[in-house]
C-alpha cells in the first residue's frame, strides 16, 4: 500500500522478475541439498538397458585422469561369481565410473556409484564399446546394489546408496530387500 492508502499494483514485468528470482533462488538452494538429480529407472529398464548383469566382488580400483586431463575416472575390477544376463569372456570385468582421487585431488560425483575393495555387489552394466572391453554402470548409481548377509532372516539383502541424490520418478514402487527377489525380477525381463 502507498502512503495514501491506495494499493499499488505490480506490473507484469515486475511479477516475472519476482518469479524468476524465486526460481533462481530455488535452483541455487537445491543444488546444495541434492547435488545430483537422477531419473528413476525400473528394474525392467535397467535390465533391458544392460549388456550384462552380474553378482561379484570388488577386487581392485585405481583412479586416473582422463586422456584430456579434464576429469578423473576410476577403473574398478569386478570378480564375477554369477552372471544373470549376458556373457563374460574374461575372468574379471573392468568397470569405469566417473570420479575418484589422484594425487590428493578428489572428484566426487554423487550420482556415480562408489566402490569399496572386497564389497559384494549386483551390477547392471553396459559396454562402453571401446578397445579395452570396459563397462559402465547402467543408470549410474541406480545400477549398483550392495549385497550383505542378514543373519536374522538367513538371507542376502540388497541396498542402494542414494544419499545426496534426488531421484525423479513418476512411480517408484519397486523396493527390493532380498537378493533372491531382485534376481527373480531381473530374470523375468531377460529374453
């Protein structure tokens, strides 16, 4: 209101700028809360988009700069214990993920899966089609399930580490706890 008690109307240009500032502020704030945004992929989408799906153990990992020195990648060596989809020609699988640490320089990409030595995992993988016969994780962080043994239920369980990642989904009803249930779901989509 003005001093005379009359309402001052905001013109359309001022409203547009006011809304624009709000959206810029919203994007700025959410970039700190959720650094990476990932579109949810169903088990069917992950299965159909993968060349191989394996259960295995992380044997080794090494980080290095990309060929143009613009980024850091980590090469992860997986020793497969079971192949659910596809064929493996070598005894181990080379998986390349974005991020890593080289000479005290750390590149952390929240939506890129992180691997620990001796960790048991179920991975959805697609070929990078390069001469090194490397794979990448289908669906980024969504294509990696950590496997652990639950002595109370006497079963293996699966989890995904989705901290610091905002998963966008129209319908995110899939929730797998037990490894066998996840394997059954995957097999139902393998041709």
